C-alpha cells in the first residue's frame, strides 16, 4: 500500500469511527448479499433537480420543451465548468474565488488575439494556458505568503478582473471573424445539442474519473481529510495544491473559450458573481467546505439546479426584485434535502455494510470467563505508526 493510499485509508477509518464500538467483519461468502453502496453521493441532488423540473413543468408544460431544456442546460455550462475545477480545490480545503476574474481575463485575451489576426483555433491554447498560469499564480502566492487561499484568491479576483478591463480599455471587444469555423462550430450545435454541452459532458467524465480513480484524486481527498497526517505520510501537499488550483484555472479558461465562441465578443464585465455560484453549485452537489470528499457530477447537478431556478422564475413571472430571494431559498431547500438523504444513507451504511457491521459487543453468557481474565500481561508493543 502506497503512502497516499494509506493516508486515505486512515482518514476514512477515522471518519467512520462511531463511539468506540467494535466492528465485526461480515463473512466473505455473505458479503455479496449486501449492497456495495446504499445511497450514491449524487442521488440527493439529482432527485432535487428532477423534482424542480417536474414542479415547473407540470403547471407550465412549455418548460419541458426540448429546446427550452437544452437552452437552460446551456446557460449552466459556464458555471458547471468552473464548479468542476472548484470541486478539487474545495475537496482539499482550498477555495478559488478568482474564477470570475480569471474567466473575464481569459475571455479578453482570446478576443484581443483574434482581433489582431491570430487564427481563432490558435488562440484557444493561449487562453487555456493563461487560465493555468493564473491558477498556478494563486497557488504560489498562497504557499509563499502562507495565507489562506480564500484571502489570496479574493485579492486576485479583483486583480485579474482589473487586468481584463485594462486590456479591453473598459469596452467590449468586437469585430471578430464570426464566419470562422471556431465560432460556427464551438458556438453552434452538434447533433441538435449545443457544442458546449458536449464539452461539458467530456470534462465531467474525465474529472470524475480523476477525482475517484487516480493518485492525484486520492491525494486531494487525503489532504482534505487531514492535512497534517497527509503531510506526515509524505504526500506532496504544495505540489498537489498547485495542481488543484491550476486545474481550477484550466476549467475556467475552458468556460471562457466556449463563451467567446458563443457570444462572438469579448466582454470584460462578464463573470461577475460566477465564483459564488460555482461554490454554491459545489456545496449543493455534496462537496463540503470542510474538505475530504467531492463530487464532480454533483457539482454539475448543482449548477443545473441554479439554472433551472432562474428559468423557472421567468415562467412563474416572479418580479426581478425577488429573484435573489427565491434563488437563495431554493438553494437552502436543495442543501437540506440532500443532507437528509445523506444522513439516512450513512445510518444504513453504518448499521449494515458489505465489509463491516458496526454494533455493540455481544453479551457473554453467565459464567463465561472474559478473554482478558486468562490473558497474561505482556510488555507493551509499539504501535505500527510509532517511529522506530
């Protein structure tokens, strides 16, 4: 077992301790009878999303029109991509508040390059590299100054947005070659579905596998569960932080590329408030601020919930002044419902699981001597974690 896997195992074992009660292994020949996972992490938020769609679609059938649903999903793509990268930062107890500024700056950089004659497809890797560099900058400042990433990225949020406004001279960048294949393909539809949704689907699949099945994902979760234990076990905390925040910058730049292709202009004022929506989507989707775990699929579902709420308010003709109030209320309801489902699943998992059953020690029959009674005292043995 590697140091990373051991740290993850130790962190999960510590989380599952329940009042010091003994754990009894289920015989392997019976383990197959028990479900491997009683409730999936994403079930709660997906259920809330389905109920929201049904709740709006029943009184307003036009909401369930395929075109409207695709448009609503497309509106959530940019927040969803930011949330996909934000999951990794939150899972290791970091936060990236600079995504809104990074989004605007990457958008302006790409628009300026294209307007100056750079082929649009060649401007794409420059935008992606810009997003990565901004994420690395956040990580290096956080590490070198030993400051919380919350404070650092709050400052770089304004810094990056200010650079974008300065580069664009405070104006929208237009006069781009909209007949180029970049705008017609990346900003159009593929098979009747917006191209941005296909990109989002690919990103979700890749990052979900990275978080759950790779060594990098295991390091992220180990650091989030117990940073001190992870560092003691040899996990490169600083390098993992740099990689996580660079990934957040990459997904943000990807959102900027798709936005540039769709809108056909570089607006330096875009992205205001996106950072808070991305964090809200992650939390709704089951990624706690305390770190230790995360869900890429849940984060995207959380972003979809925010988009569905915004679209539903239009159908219900809610006054614009009450939009923020209604959105906040739905977020609270979604988080509460998801939390209730998680607690229910956790209780069932602790009572019966395929590998172990947590229960109190079985009572001894009257007159049966204790195992400790006939056991001779032996010199204390060093723990396997004690230094030799």
